[in-house]
C-alpha cells in the first residue's frame, strides 16, 4: 500500500517581492541560435494571504510598476509534493488610470523556501512566462508598447519580510 506524498501550502503574506520580466530576443536569424534578454517590466508585488482551495490555493495582490501604474494580480495554483515547485496560473489586470483595460496572463512555478514545516513554506520565488493579452484602453499594444501576444519570461523573488 503506497502512502500519498505530503503537499505544501505557499505562504505569500508578510513578504516583499521583486518582479522582473524579460523579452528574449534572437541575436541572429538561426532559430537555434543565441538570444539576449531585454528587461520588459519591473516592480514590486504585494500579496495578501493565500487561500486554501482543497488541493489548490489562490492569492491576490498588487503589482506596482511605477507611481500610478499598478496591476491587480490574481493567482491560482495546485499544491505540490513537499519541497517541489507548485504550478500556478494567473493574470494581472489594469483597473484604472494608464493601465485600465490592460491584461497580462501568467503561467509558472512557485518555488518554496526551506521550511521546518513540511505542510507549509514561504514562497522563495515564482518563475515562468507572461503574455501581453490586452492593451490599455483597447490599444493594440501593452503598457511597454509591445504588440499584443508578446511572450516573455518573468521572475518574482522574495526580498524577505515586509515592513
């Protein structure tokens, strides 16, 4: 009789997070050739408490890219075996001002920080891809004037306790 692996619950609250996204740009015409990274966006993410959803979780927060330039962030994920990354999907939505109508879609992995509690851990980082899905005010480009459908990589890293 096999025993089910224990899962961990991500603890987002009371942490300060740094957000960075990057565009991968080919250096030559060869599809298998080298690429360079160009920063797409940077900011700070503040989250509330993650909510337990049976075998998953959800969390909401605010991504501040610049003064007056913020996105409401909603993430949902599945719990993973203790010590392994958990899958997460989500969206960043512009609700007012220059971001109103903008929509970004996220998909990635939540990496746990080392923890003494096998059932829960602070979030060390989230890494994945981000897609510009809708432009602000119906524009055919995103907040950084990239065409809709642009896909980049992102990383969210814990800077430690907020405060």
